[in-house]
């Protein structure tokens, strides 16, 4: 079940200057809810993020801070959440002859006192790729 599908804004950690504040596109799913009778999942929450074109910060540079905010704002157990960054395909060149393929990166964090620390980026496991691609469909179309 889709719990959230919109622009997600986070406050930075720079006090009055709001350093490192930004926004991204977020889809948050709880796979335990819905009509499918899936077997019990160890990590049923999927947080799917992608960069917002108007944000001053990238999701990659603030991954730990975003994950920490998501856990707090949505009351998600971090041990039961899979955090994924989505980068849509990019076509470029004078005649659109080049393409950087879309990619999904799964992140693992060390959780300490409710904070996501030491992110490790990994390619999304093949057994999850098809499902996550369908969850991300249309996400690159920004809802400003």
C-alpha cells in the first residue's frame, strides 16, 4: 500500500541558515497492507527517493539525514525499512544519441540513537529490481 507519494521536504541541520535543507520526491510503501497475501517480509517498508529539480541538495548528499527524518516523521522501524535512491534515465547529446540508464541504489545505514549514519550504497538486488521498477514508474514526472 502506498503511504506517501509527493514532494518530501526536510529541514537542514544548519540552524537559522537551514544548511542542507532540501526536498525530494518520495514514495513510501508498506507492503504488509493491501490485497496481496505476500509471505511475511523482513523489510516491508520501502522508501523510494529521487532528486527534485528545484532542491538545492541531492538525495545522495543527504541520504542519512533524509532516512533519519523519514523514520521520525512516519514512525517507521528503521530495521524494517529498505531505503532506495532512484535515478531516472538521462538522454543527452546534440541529437539525443547518448543515454545513461536508470539506476536504483539500495542504502544500508548504521543506526545509532535514532540517526542513520555511515551510508553504504549497493546495487539493488536482482530479485527486487522488477518490483521496485514498477513502484517507481512515473516518479520522474515531478509534481511541483
